[in-house]
C-alpha cells in the first residue's frame, strides 16, 4: 500500500537548507493500523504530508499502491489524494456554517457525484458514526466527539483506502477519545488502512504497529 524508499526532504530558505527527512524507509501493508510517534520537529508532519500527497520528497521514492507518486505535479497529486486518502485532523476542520450533512457531502460535490448518490452515501456514513439524527446540526451545536465523528464521516466520503489521522483525540475528553479510537478500530477491522500520528503511548496501543521517528530518521518500528 505505502512503500517509501530512502525518502528525503530538504527545505530551502535562501542559502539555508534544512533536512527534514534523512533517508526514510517505510512500508505499510494494506489493512494495517500504524501509529507514528516522534517529538516536535522530528519530521513526522513532513512525512505525513508526503504520505497524504500534500507534498513531494526531494529525494528517494514513494510508491502508493504500486504507483511512484514522487514526481507527480500538484494537479496529479491532488487527483491521487482525492481518490486514495482521507484526512482527520485534531481541530476537526469542519465548515462552521454548514450542517453535519453538508460537511460530509462536500468532498462529493467537489468530485461531481450526483445528488442521489451523495444523499445515499452521506446517510450511510452518518448512520455509521451514530449521527444520522444530528445531520441538520451545525458544528457549534455538536460536542467535540460528535464533531470528530462528522470529520471521520467526511474523510470517508470518497471511500479512500487510506485514512490519515493527525492527533485525532487531541481536543477530546478521555471518554470521547476512546469512542473515536473504537471507531478507528472498527474501520481498520473492516479493511481500512490507517496511519495515526500521536504523542500518547496509550493511544498508540490501539494500533498494530508503532513507528518512531527522530531527527528525520526512523528510530524504531515496533
């Protein structure tokens, strides 16, 4: 599913260069649930951005489902990202003026899905995350846990094989956090590939593997 070979990323500011990734080798098989851990500045955000096709590496190669996406253009990356990756963020990133239904529907609108297909998919997803009865509520009318459930439903709108979650329980109380992690576990058991960034070993324990990154290099793979 994900195969990174000697991946490097260098950021340049004038004559100054910063090597964020220093030759990363990482393989994630289809259907795995992997946690990515590392201190601030370790390179995990850079790695997640490349995995999610939001950025490209400076060196090395990245194969996504067998396709080398290392040198794709921005438009090509956007197309791959829309079809292959769903994102879940710590801050939810929901549109505040839109209802739960409209937030989940949005990716399908961008991708030209017809109204009946959108309606069926949104209803299906909101039912799956237990929020069908809240479909007309806006984010300010939902709890943090409910907002994150809407965000997960939105991430799944285009049925991507990969789900990337960046500190998905960071803004939640412990009970809501456990419910979100239980939902991720259900998605993984249903066949989804999940990569989750976390700083908490208790949260990482929900996954099959924990990959540690430090100073732009893979430190451990447990």
